[in-house]
C-alpha cells in the first residue's frame, strides 16, 4: 500500500488511480486540522451521493465554500479522488497517528453474501 504524506499530495489523479487499482489500497497522511475539513466533505457526500455526481465544477466550488474548505486544494483533491473510487466495494478507514490521521481507501471483494454458509 502506498502512503502519501500531506505535503506530498499533488494533483496527479491518474497516478493515484493507477496505484490504487494496482495495489488495492492508498493511504493519505492528513494533519488533524485538515482531516476535519475532509470529514465535512465526506459527510456531505454520503448525504448527497445521488446528486453529487451531477454537479459541475462551479456547483462543487459552492459546496466547498459553504463547508469552509474552498481554500484547501489538497483536501479538495483527496475528496475528488474519493468521489472517483467510492463505491460499495471500497472500504474507508481513518486511524489516528501522532498529530495526524492516516486515511486509507481499500478495495474490498464484491460481496456474494450467502447467509448461512
């Protein structure tokens, strides 16, 4: 699994998608103060998942501004990455480290749940 330190976050979405698809996991080390902003965005996304995919860049900018994260391009980039990979076969975890949060996105197997087996 690749770990990306917050100060190393860049806007190379193709590279992060390639790493995620090859390894099945990607972790971002996010300072606690910035993680709070990501939490606001992920809660908004969970609540608005059905309509979020139809928003244009300007509308998303309004959402970011209303949530107070418009100026944090690294958090917005990480959130955009999440929007690309977030589905029922994705597990998202956050673990507190010294002064930061390790935010991990992992592929999970498609569940062919057979109860009672």
